[in-house]
C-alpha cells in the first residue's frame, strides 16, 4: 500500500445500503481487495438515514431483503409484512455481521471527489475527513433517494425551534409530546410520519402543496404459519420475484377495466383495496395506469374512500388530487393517514391557496398569517436518481465531470455505467429500477460482478460502456417514459421537484425483463465493445 493512501484496493464501494452491502459481499466472495465507505456511522443506507417515526417498507419485507443466501432468508423472521425502520436497520446489521463484511466498511466517510487517472487506470478517491484511497474499480451504490432536498424558503435557517428533514433524521429520539408541530410535504415520508405523531402532539399543521393518492398499506404481523410458509417457499418465492417485471410477488391481472360491468368493477376494486402496498397497481386492471378512462375509474373509487374517511368535506376535497390520476406520481401506502385529519389537533394548509411566504424564528408564515411551532418536519423529498451521484465529485476520462456529462439528464448503459467513465459502476442508480428496487439493483450488481470476472480472466484493465449501447439504452428509457410508465412529468421521476433540474426520466420503465435481456446479450457477446484498446472495442 502506498504510504500516503488510506486504502489501495481493487474495488472501492460508496454506500452501505441494500445495494452496496450486496456488491461488497460479491466482491469479497470473488477474492478482490475491497473497501466500502459510507457517510453514516452505521449500515442500512435509506434505513439508516430515514429513521423518522412511521418510517417503514412499502415493499413486502421478505421481497425487499436478500435472496442470495437461502440460510439468511430462512433464519431472518420479519415481524411484519411491511417492516419498520428499526427492524430494517437491524436486518442490514445482521447481514453485515453474518457474512463478516463489517471489517471492510469505513464509516463517517463522505466522499467529496473521485477522479479517474488515465496513466494508472485507477480512481483516486478523497473524503471530507481527509481520507484518500486508490481503487481499480469504483462502485457508487449511493442510492436514488439519498440526497435530501430542502426547498429554498426565505428564512428557513432562522427558525429557532427544532427542525428536521425526514431523510436526515437524528439518532437521538425526538420528543413530540405536547409540541406544536408543522409537517411540510405529503409524499411517502410525510404521510408516514403524520399519523404516527398526531396522537402525541399538541397541534399538528400539515403544509400540503400537492395531495397524493394514498391507499392502505394493509400491514399486519407475519403469523407463525406464514413464517413457516415463507421458509418452505424460498425457491418458489425467489422464482416468482425473479420473473416479475417489477420484482414483487403481486401477480398482474389479465382483466381490462371495461370488460367488467360497473358492479363487477366495484367488487374488483374492493378486493384490490385489500391487497398489500403495490398490489393496488400491479394486480389492478391491466389498463389502470395507461388508459386515462380506466385510471379515472379507479381514481374515483379511491377519492370516494377518502371522502368516506375524512369527516370535514372541505378537508377531504383538499386531500384528493386534482392534477393527476392514481400513479401519475409515486403513490404512497399508508396506515391511518386520512383518519389523522379527523383529530381536533390536526389541521391542513393547502399551499396552492396560501403558499409559504417565509419561515421566521418562531414559525411559518403564509397569506393567512404566522403559525408558531416548536418543531418543523421537512418531508420535502430528495434530488432523485442523480442527486447523490452528482454530489460526490466524479471526474471521468479527459477530465469530464459526471455532473457536466449528465447536465441534460443521465446517459447510462442499463443504469449501471456511463461512457467516458471507465471502471465506474452505479448499481441502483438512475435508469435502473422501477419497482422493488433491491431486485433490480441486485441484478445490476450481479452483472457488474460477471463483467469484472470476465475482465480479470481476459486481462482487461479498463472497462467502459460503449457509446452505442449507452445511446441505445438511454433512448429506449426516455421513449418508454411516455409509453410504458404511468408517471407524469410532474413527478420527481422526471426531476420536476428540483428547481433548475433538467427534465429527464430517471427510472427504467422498460422493467427488469428488458434489462436482463440486454445483460444476457452483453455477456453472450463476451462484452464486446467494453474493453477500450482491445481488438473488439470499437472505441
Ligand atoms: P416526495 O415524495 O418527493 O415528497 C416531497 C413532498 O414535499 C411533496 O409533497 C412535495 O410537494 C413537498 N414539497 C417539496 N417542495 C416543497 C415546497 N417548496 N413547499 C411545499 N412542499 C414542498 O418525498 P418523500 O420523502 O415523501 O418520499 C420519497 C420516496 O421515499 C418515496 O417516493 C418512496 O419511494 C420512499 P409536491 O408534490 O412537489 O407539490
């Protein structure tokens, strides 16, 4: 090891979340020297940072966790179908300890720059605390929902009470008892935190800009019988999830909305309402997301459910989305969310009517006046997809910053690699997933492991995504954004929530099958075009 470096390794992984941990496992199994660094003080990624009250999976626990070890799958008993943050964090700690991965992890290490060195064919990585490392391969498993976003509200920093972002929640417990609390934002995080803190607080004021179509998560404990079935069903569960386009157990329905009579439809919707989480999209009528008339039918059904719960009709109407149908934005799944508005201590401010004009030392000011608070919760989301990658100072071949290369939106090959950035991989990044993320990200990590193995066996020091393949994938993803994806341009999946961010689709709406097919094609061609300087490189 070079004396001035803290680490000189084959592979440096950034991020100790669900993807980084698996990539670390694969790297270690393949015999590489590997170092994983993370800005936090513990593992879990999303499940480390998002420790706000009510934070939990909305993918089924056992389909979110790993499948690479049958023993792990069988020994870990999830207590609930949609487990909460503390349990999820425990799971990732268990995995890291079970497989002896912790000794490869350096915490409190926030990467600030990663620069490709042409001569050495290595990445030079620097962190905020002065840590430096050299690595042949750089894997940024930095996540898509990991760069928290604060809106630029005048006076935000002047507030003298307590202020928290859901995505940067402190490890010490926040005491809500008897406090006057504001929650800004009603995305998946806001709607999880609101019903959990509502019973404790003196008052809760929800600042809502855009209502969401929140439907029941239908969470419940995993019964002893279900535990036994999960263990016995490992192989078939894995197979079902592996064959699923979105990585879930929910099965698509064969039916179209208007094949059924209104009465049959109502009965079908009632059954769909009982399904867990994303079952309400996947197992709904096949045309629910893409046929506007079908979407309007289901949206009407959900709106009536909201009206049936919320006692004040004016509040109910404010909570029903008017600018997008169900799944036009990422729909949250909730427990007792709408019920919270029936509490006398909870009130809703519609920011479309009365926008926030300022945060003051004591509270939040809108056109209706100043409300004073003890605590402000910013549930205002993330710079989705590209935010984290653009913040770690990646500079590729010919001194090209990733930030610049992606100024108009990400250009990727399978959401894993970018041309101009040799030996650099970002599993779980933009253009990768559109469903149960760990399943896509795991496929990507497997692909990377296969590609590295091939390069090692054939003596290739440098791997780079061919421009033609990057163009092909990026074009397909961008086109499918409008033909295969329910999400509309107002969604953060198009970058719309961040002022000044290029409008470009950030998911992979082609689904897992297309990604897996292209991975197979690349492997079968012996990764033709991926090794610059070799005969078949075409670069
Ligand atoms: P989201 O879903 O992006 O939600 C952020 C919320 O914050 C949303 O309601 C926004 O309203 C609101 N927001 C953002 N900026 C402002 C300003 N300036 N003023 C008022 N309100 C604002 O993030 P989450 O953390 O809830 O969920 C992220 C993902 O985590 C989720 O999709 C799951 O995958 C898990 P808007 O809709 O933009 O009008």
